[in-house]
């Protein structure tokens, strides 16, 4: 498998993509105005102790107080063995450990997301190239990704020889095959860093940032750029030179895999921009013609698998199996690409044969093994749903690049034209009853305006008959589909000029959208929802042509094609 890292450095943000066989599987984005917080160490003050939640709020100088759970506040514990360290529950009471006003040294382990502040721990971990130093516990751990028992024992012996007294270390996956001298270099750098942190914490103010984790490119070198990576490409000469300097110290052999690409936006050149756009959509098409629907909610992420356009060649069971197998691989990739964390529920297409279900689960597990983020497949529920969990440390791709829609407030739905047409008609009736003015102006989204007018102005005539008023309905692209302006006018002098988007003699370029309902020789175009009946344009559907407006009526205008 070809593995490549592409780094795109811009003025306001740095983006990193990890590609496997030329397909993006991981995206990292760091902006100058919103830098990553995980790994940063703060001297903070306990603001509140909550015995009912077995947690405390800690002021670390950020907008929101940090959240410290009891298991992360226990002075000594046995860590979970993974590349970043971990935690284990203890039986202590939070009130016996922390007091209001107490000063504590904490490290952020989870970014603030939504209304929640960051999660912190007192058990600091300092990742190096090969080792993770744990200054607060006396422990030796080996990454679970190193499977050889012989190699695990060798690395454990090396770690025991270099480990500082009273401190702990975890051997990272990349350390496989590494010798003692490289371990010692790593440990020396990490212990020196820890002494600096303690010095800053001892004499600085409270709250205070005492250590900031590495910038994105440096973290990529530390955590991802390993021997199994074939190529690292950067578009910044400055970062390129800096990477080479760092590799002189940490991994000279890797320098031959580093390349400079002077193109300004290499994400565009590599096709990564398009993949990011796709990763923000609900629907993901599979090569076979099936598709996934991915819905990210606050509590969980639901993934639905559908056969779509794939009809198979043999039988239904074979079609379902092939779709599910391809879906399993794509789901593993999408979890990494979108950085989806928390609970994940997958609804594969129903399979009647147990052997097929096991094949699909095995395919999903094989894809998940490529993921550095801890992911657990819990099995199939009685409803046939696959339950998964994926550790959530940083915001998802959608949370980084998108925000809640200000119109629908995140529900992702708008009222239909039919619903809005009925609703706005009622508002027009109410306005007609309340005003003595004989003319009412209605401004709405062009789609809704067209519905209020109706075919040939039928709906408008009906509204005028029922209200006894002169109505002018204007389509406005500035109006959201769920927004309308209804206001009375004391006289209709100049109303037509104010309402109609076109005037006789005006030359416009318009797109012919459809043939005329009653005269197929004519074509229909729209300007802000206002209908143009174009003479002789029935054969020009889909084309953009210049037309001259000949006459304007209340509900539509006549026009004819012109040569320019």
C-alpha cells in the first residue's frame, strides 16, 4: 500500500492529508485563530467541586472552565496502554482529592466541543518520537499495536533501562526495531521538557499556560511520519527546511522521503479539495452503485447502507453481500476522514445468512485496524445494527469547517413550498382585514412567489377576489424561502415599477427553463421568480439567450429573442 502525507500551508491555516493508495483517509486542519488545545498544559485553579458528578470545574484561563473527572484527578493510577497513555477508574471521592481554590497542574485531553469546555487530567503525558513520558506514574507500557511477544519483551527491557526513577513510559508503535541509544535521546529531551514545565508552573501566575504542544506539521512528524510512509510533500519552502532540520535530530533516514512542491494549493492538485467537499455531504456513493447515508447527531452517528443503483448479477443475497462488503471498507475510511467520534450505529442491508454477516464484520474490523484512533466494534444488536465506539479527542471535520445553519438552527429542514404557500396566504388574509389600504405588496423568495401567483396568475386572481385588494407579488432572491414581507401601500402609484423586475424595452440574458404549458413553441424563463414568456424559444430549453421585453403584465411579461 502506497502511503503519502500532503501538507498545504496557507496564510490562515495549515492542512494535512494522509493518503493511502492516493485516496485521502485522514484530514488535519489547524488555523492561526483557532489553534489545537489537546496536549497543552495549564496551571489552573479549582472553581467548583461537584460531588454529585464526581468532577470539578477548573479555571485554566480559557473562555469555558475545564472539566476534571475524578478518575483523571486521582494521584496515582494504572494507565491504559496505548500510544498516548490512558486512565483507569478509581474508587476515591472527588471531595477527598480536590478543594475549591486549589491550584492544579492539568493537561487538556479533549477539545472543547459545542457548549462543553475542555476535558483535562492531572496525569501529564509528554509524547516523544518513540516514547511517551508519564511523569506522574511509575509504569512501563508497550503499544498494543506491536504484536510480536519477543519484540515486546525486548522493548520493555530497553524502556526499563532508560526510564527515569519514579516516572513511567509507554513505548510507541513506531519504536519497533529501535535501539537503546534512540530511546535515551528521546527520554533526555522529554525529561528536560518536564523540568521546564515544572519551573514555569512554580513561578508563573494562575491560571497560566505553561506548555503548548507542537504545531501541526511538527506533530505530524512526531506521530504519523514513520518508516511506512512513502512520501511527505510540502508546499512551503520554510516548513520544508524546518522539517529537514528536525529530521536531522529525530530521523535522518526519513529525509529522503521529504519533497517540496512549489504549487500554492497542492490540495487542489491532488484532488483532496474535492474529497473534503464530499466528506461534508450526507450521501457517499460506492463504486458498485450503492451508497451510504451518514447522519451526525449530538448523541451518536447513524450510517445507513443502501443498494442504490446496484442491481447485482446473480441473486439478491449476492447483491446485498457485495454492497455491504464495499460499504464496510468505505465506512472505515469515512470514520477516519470525517474524524467521527463517539457512538456509531451502522444499519447494513439485511443479510439472511450468518456467514455473510460475519464476512461483513470481518471486513469492517480489517479496515478499522488501519485507524490510529481507538475504535471498538461491539457486535450486532437484536435489530441487526452494528454498534461501534470511536474515541473523540478533537472536533470532527464537519465541526471544523461548518457551523449550525442560522435559518433552520441545525435541523437541516425547511418548510415545503406547499406549506409556505398556505401559511403566507393566511398572512395576506390577515393583513387585508387589518388595513384600509387598497394595495398590498408581497415580497417572497422567487419559488414561493411563483406559487402564490400560480399558473397564468390563477392563484393571484383568487387571492384578490377573496381579499378585495390589489395584490402585487414580487420575487426576491434576498428572501430566505421561509421569509416573507407583506406590507400595505396607500396608493398604487409606481407600484408596478417597484414590483416588477423587468420593464418594456429592456434587454436581458436569461436561461430558457421549460416550454410554455399551452404553447410548446414558446419558452419560459424567470427573473427573480417573475415569468418571461419568450416567443419561439420552445426549442432552446437549457440555453442562455438575449431577449427583449416587449410587454409587462401583472403576473408575467412577454419577450422575444434578439441578436446582439
